C-alpha cells in the first residue's frame, strides 16, 4: 500500500504529477493507493478557505472511482498514539498522516522535505 499526502491527493485529482520521481510514478501505477481520513479533513478545510474549488467528498469519490484510491480504516486511537512522539512538526495534519503511514509500515508519497527528513519511508 502507498499512502498519499494531501498535496499528492490534490495533484492526482488535478492530473498534475510533475515533480514526482520515476520511482514514485511507478509506485502509483503498481501499488494500492490509500489516504488517511485526516487528508479528507484537510481537503475540506482547504475548500472552506478557498484554496480548492471542491470539497473532500467529490475529490475522494473521483479518486476512488478513477484510481481506486481508498481511505485507510485503521482505528484512529492507534494512529493518534503513533503520532504523539512525532515532535518534529507542529502541523497536526502532517503528524497524523505520517503516523498513519508508520502504523501501516507503508511508504508515504509526499514532496514535503521535513517529512522526508524524519520519515524513512517517504517517497517523492
């Protein structure tokens, strides 16, 4: 499974994959794709402040239909427990997204340099 950071979800929705490595593009084609439920909340907040035209549900529905992107369903108490020691960021979205990927022992597709520095399975 390949977990997706929020900006990668947006890029997939918009069809803008420039900047991703050939390894990342191959992983998108070969691995099951998933996002943490916290990505849905971040998408909705981005819509509310005008940075996205659509909210979380239309984007998630499109990606599920077109690319078979699922929403990971692990118990959120386990994700939160995994996130508690991730003090390298104060961004609660990043903390929970990385924690969810770590809980699953999954790579996380992200262009965020801070996440690359601290999460060994980050992929770009």
